[in-house]
């Protein structure tokens, strides 16, 4: 079967992008790349260095020079990947409530988005990648071979996101947000990402309400068959 060189998966927060993207990448032997982790890493750096997240020029300067890498997990602690920011492992730190509240603002800054999108495109040119985010198919990789847009209702997305965090971080992890915080984060991200959060015209839209992971993957597999 001829495989797509690059697969873009988009959708609102909690729609299942990370879970589906990770498992699809593993199934195909591809790299799984969560672009949201890049924005979280910038937000984490800004908080650590006292950079005003409302100062777009300062954030852009920070993003431009930050050494952010996302690689295969090198520690068996439930992580999907390892994120480093200027050489420091921040995989779990970027999932804290403080970062979650800040990234909603950081990710809306046009200069920051332009810088990180350029890095994302450069990575995708290598091929063999499943790239996940909110604007991948429509903006970052408009020429991606296969574009998937996952969606689901707010409460279902919040339930899934919280369950995913508990599974990966553990129920007593100090950085684990409570359910109310997860709902608030998703609602805020929906509002702030409204202009960027749209499916590409040629995206395959999958409503995941009531579907488990295997059913969503099966739906995607049917579209992969088109590449045979």
C-alpha cells in the first residue's frame, strides 16, 4: 500500500487528536508530532523568564531563539514524547495549570505562530510524520496527503482530556488539573482559537462522539486504503 508522506490531524481541544495521532503514527511507523507542545514550551519559557505573555514582540523574540525539541519518549513514565526547552526536559511541566492558562494567549500571537509554523513545515518536509494541531491541514500543511479533522461535544472532550491526563500523569500528580479547570481550559481555547480552528476544505471530518479509539482509527484506515 502506498502511504501518505504526511498526515495532518486537526480539531478542537479534547477531540482525541493526541491519542489518535499517537496510535496512528505507531501503526504506520511514523513520527508523532504534537504542535501544541511547541506553544506550551514557549509559554513555559515565558513564565520562567518573566516575559509578559501580552507582549507579542517579546514572545516572538523568545520563540525565535528558543531551542525546542519534541522527540520519542526516553523515559517510561506515560509520556507520549519528550519535550525539551533550551536543553531542559519540560514534558510534564508544560502540562501544568499555569502553562495551560498562559498558552491560550501565547498561541494567538501572529508572530509566534508564524515562527513555529515555519519550524513545523520544515519538520514535515522529512516525511513519515503524523502532525497534530488546530491549523495543520488548513494553514501549516495545506499540501498534506491526508487531512483529518476530529470533533466532539464540549463535555465529552473535557471528559476525555481529563481521563487522558490521569492515565498519563497519575491521579495524584502535582501538575494534574482538576476537571473544572480542564473544562475551563477547553472552553477558553475554543474561543481564542476560533479563527484558526477550522477544517481544511478537503479534510475528512470525523465526529468522534460515541466512538472509541479503535472505531476512529478504523474510519481513518478506510481513507488510507485510497492510497493503495
